C-alpha cells in the first residue's frame, strides 16, 4: 500500500495510507455521528420531500475505521432519511486508520 504525505510549510506533518472509496447502502443505526450539528429544519423538510419522490441522489461521506462507520457530513440528508423511516442510507465510504478519525475529531 502506498503512502500519501501531507506537508504544511514544507514540513511533513502526517502520513496516511491511500484510501479506498466505495459507494454502498449502510444501516443508519450503524453510523456514529460524534460531532452534533444543528440542522436547518426547512432544508431537512425539502430533502425529505425530494428523497420520498426521487430517492437519495447524493451519497453522504462516511469514514470506516476498524469496522465502525463515522459520519461528519451529510447531516441534513442523514436526518431526512431518519425522519422518513428509512433503515439505510447511500454512503460514500472511505476506509481510514484511526489517525484520520482523530484528525476529524480534533
């Protein structure tokens, strides 16, 4: 597996393995959302109407770390699917090491 080196001001600050990405349906109850967000109720309602009519068009982004899924974006889509009673959500999954998860939580 090759490495990606991240540099800031010409100094090596982090290295991570290449990330493998795939799109798949994931059970909503398996996605941990460690950073609570306040969603715009109007945007959630609009998304609910759209998803109910034409389905989810854009996947949310999820990190998979040691078999666990973590969501940091797509909060409005996530809530819309929850409120619609859907069991799964379309997600773009990136496998990543724990060090990447820690960067998201910092």
